[in-house]
């Protein structure tokens, strides 16, 4: 039987960990949003952009105005994000809990893309009383409200609890050059069980990805945002008051997988020292 994430995790969209089948209407709606017009995808990305991009011509792929490969991309995205939550809760959380409870090692947690969901879920689920040292997220494929104290009225984001389990603020890097997270994630992350009403999504940006847009609509003092500093440059987070540090990687991160470079290495060094 599939594991069930706590109700607060509904903010970190999308979730189907209760084992429910994908809804046909949701699939068709996502297919239409992602297909654009004329049977071609609305956007294209690199081949390693977690199954959402396309590098070849789609001129002959569509029928009745839809490209069937786009439908597969949406379903793949849903499956990957749901699986990341399950792995974090049922596997990595126990390993992290043992590390924090049975050793004195300083735990610095780092994730990329869906790995951000894995490690963030694990930290939120661990029962260890000792805190992890830091959490650094590169291009997180999670909803931008996942760390919000009030993601919707009376409901905190799934990972807001993590602030109390860390010594340092959370680093979260994002980039407008991340094609799947900046231009596609919010088109696919809209199922009936997702938060918000579909008719309001385009206006409020409620489905945006944290790795594509950064932390949006947080209250004053809850987040600080800076341009991702280049290697060797001063890091202003030392004087920041927010518990979530949004790092705008427009100049240092050129795509979803461009997270192994001097900009990101320097960010990690700030958490380790």
C-alpha cells in the first residue's frame, strides 16, 4: 500500500501518494496546456530537463492539435514528484534521523530538482531532536509556497517546519533560465487535489515552482532574496533576517541542470563554513 504524506504536504504540489489513479480530466487538461497550438509543445528544453523538454522537431507528432508525447511528459512529472515525496518520507527520513540521533556529525543537506523534495520531506519527517546544520536547494522542483508559514489560509507549507530543525537559514537557488521550472511546471502542476482553483492559477501564480520563480508572496520578514554571488564575492546572507534565502541565479545558472559551477560551489561553501 502506498505511503500517505501528511495533509500539510498538499502545498508541495502535486501529490498522489494516497495511491489514487490519475484523473482523465486532469491528464487532458494538462495535455492541452502544455501542447500549445498546432500540435507543438509550448516550450522546449534540454534533454536532461527531467523529461519535460524536447530537443527535436514536433511538427509531425501531433494529432487533433495535441502531441501525445506532451501527455507522457505531464504524467512523468507527476510520477516523479510523488515518488520523491515517498522516498523522502519512507527512506531518507530514517537515515537522516539515525545520523542526527546516533552521531555528532554536522549534517549539511543539499538537493537538486526533485532531490530537493526528497531531502526536504526527509527533514520534515525525522523525529530526531538534534538539528541539521544547513539545507541548500538548487532548482527545487517544488511549489514556491512549500516553505511559507501560511501557504493558504490556516495552512502552513509542508516544509515550514524545517526552519525549526536547522541551525542556518535555507538557501534556495532559482533561475529564469530553467525552462521546465520557469515555463512548464505550473502548467502541469494542476490537478483536482492541488491547492487553488484553476481559474485563478494564471493570475495568482499559485502553482509556480520554487526553482523557476523563487519564493513568491511570502510575508515581510519571512524571506530574503539576493542575486546569486559569484565565487569569492561577499555573501549578504550573514546579515539577513529571513529564514529562507532566495538566490536569484539569473547570471549564474543557465539551465535546470547547470548546478555544478563556481556560483553553486560558492553557495555551498557559505553553508559549510
